C-alpha cells in the first residue's frame, strides 16, 4: 500500500464526524471545570496586583512619589494583602493590612460608624480609616458577602469597594464601587446559581421536615436530613471564587482610581509622613512606653485632616444596601413553583 493511500485510509468518513458533532454537541462543549475557573481567577488577581505595584514603582522612579498600600479586608480577611506579598518585588509599596471580618473590628481598628456595613458608606469609612490609622498613603477596602447566611441569600457575591488617597496634607480623597462578583463571569454565575437554588430547596425542605422532630417515614423520602445549609464543597468553591474575584477587581479599581487622580494632581504623599513614621533610625523604645498601638503618635498628624472628599459623593455616603433583582444576579433565580392548571375556574352553569 502506498504512503498516500495509507494516509487517506486513516481519515474517518465525513459521515462519522458529522454524526459525532451532532451527538456530542461538540461546539457547545465546555472543558473548564470549577477548579479551572477558580485557578484562573487566582492568576488574574496576581496579575492585577502586579500591575498596581508596577504602577507605584514607576511613580517612584519618575516623580519620586513613594506610595504604600494598606488594605482593610472584611470578606477577604487578608487575601488581598497576601496576594500583594505573593509578588516577589516592590516591598517598598506594601504597608500592611487590617483584617476586619467582624463588624466590631471595623469600628475598633478603623473607626467605622455606619450601622449597615454592607454599604458604600462603610467601604468609604474603611478606606478612610486605613489612612487615619496607619502611615499608608493608599487605602483599599472591601466589605460584602462571599457566603451570606441563608436568610440573606440574595446578597451572595455583593461587594463594596473603597479606595482612598491624600489630595494634600489636609484632604483625603475616596471613591466607592458596588459590584456583584457572581455577575462578572458566566461560568461562575452558573455555580452561584446552583448554590442559590440549592439553598432555596434546602430551606423549603426545612419547612417540610421539622428538623427537630422529623417523622421517620417522611425522612426516608430524602437522601439526608436537611439542615438548611448548602453542600460544603460547593459552598467553599463559590466563596473562594468570590474572594479571589474581589481581590482582582479591587486592585483594578484602585489602579484606575490612582491613574485618574494623578491626572488631576490629586495623588499626593503627605509632607509629614516621614516625620510620623515611628520606626526611625533614632528610634528609642523608652519614648513609646505605655502606648502599645502608637496611635497617639499618628493622631498628632491626623488632627489637621479636616476634609474628606468623595468623588462619587451621592453613593459614597449611601447607608442603604443596593438591592439588585435576583433574576439579574442569578440565571436560574428562584425555582418557579408549579401553577395549578386552572387557578381561576369559571363557574359551571347547569344545563336545563
């Protein structure tokens, strides 16, 4: 058999390929698994962190502006700053982080006053609090829901981001953003929808089966006794995705914020920052006895900050949670209940 004939014989008939495409629906087949989506998001968050650090390093080289980043993290609980530290360069621009997961921590460490912590105003107060309670010159804050309680299921993926910097020695400039992380990626949206719908089914089963006093015969109808919580593996995946996506988007927003404010000359390093740094070459431990947090030193320089300017002033001071329609957030939404075939039957007249 010739080589030409041999190669030709290896080609499957067109009919087989066509049948395969029709049967497998090859063109719509998606090879990405949940782990692939999560890992892709982690890589993107590192890329965003790297871009932000490179930008600050360029400012240092071209304009002599040495900016440092401080983060205030509720739902990410340190993931954002950890991502910055994962970039093995630019340590000069990494200041530190406030892990303020609990509402009380937001108040104690950052001075947050607003009652509802899932708001634009909370993100603004958190970002502002970073600058007022540290020597960082850029504050990036996040608060929101990576995994809400089932009674707040509609808040899944809803995040508020705040970014702040100095406009001058007496002015802090900030901007806030509201983003639902479940709406940014179709594949992640599918997972969020699955979690959301499962929670609704779990809650419905909780009502059907009183979990404190369950009829054994009734319980046998279900694979397990529902507890009103979702599957732990799905919950962990969705939560991790939202936290990593929050990290990515927060750094992207911070970079855009800094770039826009640099154009208007509002990106500033306070003249007193060097003087307020505690750990100087002439540091004397005896000077700080009895003041373990050193906040009194910071306050000496913060008393002159009399102005906080919000770029998006209307939203920045909003104390109400933004409530997107569930149908716009989750593809599946709440499962439709079966409707009776004839909900409003017409009265039947008896024929004579």
